[in-house]
C-alpha cells in the first residue's frame, strides 16, 4: 500500500509527497528530517492523505497534485 499526502506548513504552504509508511513519513516531516522543503518551511500537520494500491498510482497522483495551483490544492485538502 502506498500513500499520497499533503502537509500544511507553518507558512501556510502545502507540501505534497508519497510514501509507503504514512506514519513514519509524517514523523520525519514534523521532526525536520523529511524532505528539504519541509525542513525549511516546518511541517505543521497532515492536511490530506489518499491510499493508492501501488507505487505507480501514488506517483501519478502526486504529480497531478503538484501541477495544481495553491487555490486548487486547497479545494483538494
């Protein structure tokens, strides 16, 4: 099982990623040990999460979300 997720950062920006262990990955982001982006923008909370049956689908969903502007991302969260 894979997950695509959106994290709200302290500056109100949204980070999107994918993982096969959502709890571990969220902890990494919250402790500034995740992605470079969340290290510099400080992750605040998990905004949304989608379960995907395989890595390929999770990657495709992540890509689609990253193509959206912030207003469109807000509607999906």
